[in-house]
C-alpha cells in the first residue's frame, strides 16, 4: 500500500484530491489481486482520473502489484524487494524507495534520506533505537492499544 500511495500522491498538491483518490482506489481494489484482476483500465481511470498522468500511474501501479505478487521477472516467492538498481520497480524513485526502506524495512535509524520530512522521522527513529538499545525506552504501546 505504501508504494501505491507514493505513486498516487506524486506530483499532486491538493490534499483533498489525494485523500479522495487514494481512499477510493483502496476501496475499489482492497488487495493487490483485486487490482491485478481488473481487466478494464478505464475502471481504474475513473477512480484516479483527477490525479492526472493516468497512463504512467496505471503502469506503475501494475508494476508494483506484479512485483509484490509475482516477484522479479516472474519469480514466485515471498521475497519482495525494492531498490533503485536490480530490483527497480517502475514509478518508484528515490523518495518511494527511501520510504519503503524506512517504514517497511525499519532502517529509519540508519538511513539519511533527502526529503526533510523523512529525515525528521529518521532522526526520531534513531533516538528511539538508541533508547531501546540502552534499555531506557518507555513503551506506551500496550496502554495505547487498551484505550
């Protein structure tokens, strides 16, 4: 979902448009298989039309979905990898790759992204990791889950 969102949000400034289109996209295609099973690209276009750049976005969404479900070059398996070299996925650039690495692979404590918002999160993640390693973290996650 993260990579699809990065693709859908790129080059769009309106928060309302992004929110509406992404919400409708995942409502229409709640799973990667549901998207891949859609045989009419015009139906997808109706959902994300207001984002513009439909052909590029559609091709990128298809590439992300195929890479997730099928793997690189049709290799089936549980290994899903994204990078900017041999595992490059169409439509996923540096920001998408860094977001994936930070939020899906938990490398936020070690990566130095170019985007200022990602960099801010990474600084926070690094400080939290240091607390975890020193045993000084105050974990509120259990109490937050009970509320």
